[in-house]
C-alpha cells in the first residue's frame, strides 16, 4: 500500500469517529477520535522518505490532485479501452489546469465557481462535440468521487448529479455553414480501395508496418469487421462453426450484437493461415493474438488507426471538408465499403447487419424480438458476395508493379 493510500485510510478513520471526542482535558480515557489522530501521527513519524511523507500528509489532510482517483474510476466504469484513455486525457487536462493555479487547486477545494471558470477558459473554446465529451468525462468522474466519499457535496445535493459539473452552461460557437459541411463520413470509392490495396508502399513510412496494414485492411474490406475487433483477435477465435465454415468468432464488442461469428472470406485464407503460425512456422498458442505485433500496444485499435491514417494520407486517400474536423474517409470506410458492396450484390439488409454486428432496428419489432440471427449459410453467402476490385495496371504516376487482389 502506498503512502498516499495509507493517508486516505487514516483520514477516513478519523472522519468516521470525528464526533467521538473525550469529555474534556481531565478525562483520562483516550477517545476514539484522539486514538485515530494519534495513530495517524504515529504513522507519519514512521515515514522517513520526505516525498512519501508529503504524499501521506497531503492525503491525510485531503490535499490531493484532481486526477488521483482516475485509475480506480476507470476500473469501476467498465468502459471500452479507447473511451477510457480519452477520459483519462480529459480529466488530466483539468488536473493540469488546477495544478497551475496559484495556489494549486486540490480535490477538496474544487467547487462550482472553479468548475465554471474551467468551463469558460478551457471548454467553451472547443468544438461542440468535444465540449460534450469533456463535460461527460468530468461528470462521470465526479459521480464516482461522490459515491466513494472522496469529495463532499453541498447540503441537499444528490450524489448522482456530477456536481459541480452538472448544469454548466456552454458557449456554442456559431459558425458559417460551408458547402459540404453537412456531408457525412462515407465508404471508400472503388478507386480509393484500389489505391489502398495496390499502390506502392509510401517511402516515408516504416516498412515493418506494410504487411500489417495490408492484412487488417483486407480483412475489414472482406468482412466489415471493426478495427479493434480485427486487431485483438485471438488464435482460438478462428474456428470452424457449423453452417458457416471457418469464422472469426468475435466474443465481445461495443454492443450486444458485436459478439458474432464472421465467416472468413476465401480470399483471406492465405493471410489467416500465415498469421496462425509464429515466426518459426509453428502453430501459435490459442491465447496468442493473430496480430501478435499489436499485443504490446496499450490500445491496439487506436495505434493501428493512426498508422492507417498516415498510410492513406500518404496515398492521397482523404476527403477533408470545410466545417468538418475529420476526413469523410477513415478506416471505418472499409466497413462501410463492405456493407455497401454486399447491398449492391443483392444481399438482404438484415443479414448484412448480422455480419457487421449492427443492432437490429428496434422499430422493427418482428426482427428485433422474434427473428433469430441469420444462419451460418446466409452469413457466408453475404461475405462471399463481396469481392475486392481487380487491378492489373500500375496506379498513379509510378511504374512499379502492384499487388494482386488475393495476395
């Protein structure tokens, strides 16, 4: 147990008996409150390291930085790793701002006035979407702090409001509506897919990432799987399922519908067979990752997503519009391309939704509540209806030979 954690325990012990004092200076009996204080003082005297002693005393007196409990909060919140990392960063921004105040603003001192100042100085200038994410992260963290007794609320304030971040008024920046600003993110076009698959690998990128990028891109184009689903696949999740044949058996995801078997497209068999083996050509352990090189990353999906963004922008596959923060094409465009291509190949929409892991439309009561998921045969037919575009000539200005559609 760290010095800070011991300080928190002693502070809580003192608070629990704060109303149990002795009857007066002549009372020979040590009260529970006095015993708790003496215990804390004794513990402080035992700590010789100045830094640890300071951490103990800060925690004992409630002088803690704002993000001191963020790890415990994220464990309790049970949110996706990417969302957790995003919230950690947003809470960290508040903590850095608080630490820069004079005097530094500690957890026990932050009130509604300070929260309002932070909103005005730091959140109001942000894009509306970012404003919402930031306040959601702070409200969620403060709900946890209140529930665990790490912060004191004003009299009459319920614990679940996220005080002092509830009801904070945001300044919405009005902007001129530009042409194209209402455009939504879209699938890749056929020409963009050809560029991504067959153009020579950009010279400015790490050549060690080429195979990884090609493998994950092809799997998504031929399955509609999300990047995080592909990047974190285990070897044992590639298995035979009755009716569907060999599948990527996804066990969990962002929605209930995300857990599903996705048939392995015939054109992906070479990639799958290669990745089921280690560098020595031996079969990998069942718990090993199909993309073992990503297993060391803190957030594999996010790491690969940034890597892919550099790749596509190097190749000129981009669609930035005025009034839009993000390009209208990103890795998710591969998933959209699969769904669009399957639809144009005549596949039923409910089957496409089952393959890509979309929640059934709740307005369609029959589909949502009474019809079971599509059969393995239906899902395999959907997957095999999608084929990568062929390319047999060089793309762009160079004359280098291009990769074949099934390499």
